[in-house]
């Protein structure tokens, strides 16, 4: 969660969309939902330029395995490429449906004024 400022979260933007939806329900004017959603898409959902590696994503090798450690000081763990991790069961369907390898997913946390660089 944000520590002392300079950050916001996907929850904050989701709440903004919800507030605009409630306002629309009460007033009959839902234009604020579109504005809130556009704000969310602009700042939290990366565009193609910000997902340059997605075109090389291999759904047959979706992840690397790292064992769980006993204490935080033992992280990050070493990746073990010899451990099978399974396949991504929906990647090909999503790519076929949407015509792109890009993922339409929100970032969780944002540096709103470049405080952290």
C-alpha cells in the first residue's frame, strides 16, 4: 500500500470509477464513468509500447520456478529452470480473441509524481 504519499493504487482508481457509477445512478448522468474509466486506462493499463516483450511470450513456458524460503532474508530465491511449471491455458485464446499479445491488466501501484524515479 502507499506509504506516505507520492503513490496511488489500482484500488483508488477502481473506487473513482465506482463513485462515478453511483453518481450516474443518482443523477442519470453517467458521463463521469467514461471519464474515470479513461483515466484508469491511461495511467494503469500499459499500452503496447510499455509491453515490448509480450510478443515473445511463450505460453508453453509461462514462468520460472523459485522455491519458497523460510525467512525474508533468503529472498530473492534462485530460479530453477529444471522444475516444470505447466502451460498457460488461456494465452492462445486471449491472443486469438483480441488480436494482440498485449495484456489488458492494471498496474497495482503508481508513482504519481516521479518521486521514486
